[in-house]
C-alpha cells in the first residue's frame, strides 16, 4: 500500500509539473524558447513509459504517463505551431 501511494504521489507531482508550461505557452502563443528536440524526445519517452506501464499493469505508471504524453504533446504542438526553431 505505501509503495503504491508513493507511486501515485510521484505520478501526480511529475505530471502536474507540466501544466504551468502548457498554460504559459498556449496563453502567450509563444514557444520560441522551448527546445523542439527536448520536447520531441520527452514526448516519445513518456509514450514508451506508458507502454511499459501497460505491459507491467501498473496503474500509477499508466495514468501518469498518459497525462504526461498529452501535456508534453500540447507543448510540442505549440512549439511547431507558434515558435519556429
């Protein structure tokens, strides 16, 4: 029970940490200072972590990375749409 609670807390904090960046980029319509390579690799990595979570049937890993993929992809889309490199 304690390890799973730690997993959920970690999942919440690491996933929620992307929300301020997503809101800032979409509100300002500027992603000039965002690295396309970094967000591209991070989004791909989070997608792989999601697949890993599915493979091992870990709900905290699946939930955190599903949401993280969506948030990181939102920044990635904003970078492509608003802020050329």
